[in-house]
C-alpha cells in the first residue's frame, strides 16, 4: 500500500501540528495532495483506468473545497499551505 499509517502520521505531524490532530484543514489538504500526486502518477502509466480517474477528480474537488474554506477563514494560513505544498502560483 502506498499510504502507510506511518506516512499518514508523518504528514499530519508536519502540517497539522501533532500526529493526532487529523482534523486540521492543513493536514487534510496535505494528505489529499499526497494522494492526488500518487493517483496522477498511476494514471500516467494506466490512462484507461477510469475508476482511478473518478477518484482523482473527487479528491481534487475535496481539496478545492477545503482550500476555499481556509481562504475564507484565514488567508494567512491559506497562503502558507499553498506555498509549502506548491499547489499553485
């Protein structure tokens, strides 16, 4: 499996302050970004895998909604997370 419990814990520790803080928006966005990257690489080698493509589109939508929420609530946290994850310009 590409996403082990240790990797998840590491992501939440880095972006969500603690490994147990899985509800923080930054941690969830970082986790979604990791999963999106993995699925994108999978689709490059398997272009006809439509179920993975659907999962990718749903994950991108979830991440976009979380980013919009964060942008409305705290613009500084929003700018910090997109800069650290290099999501967009």
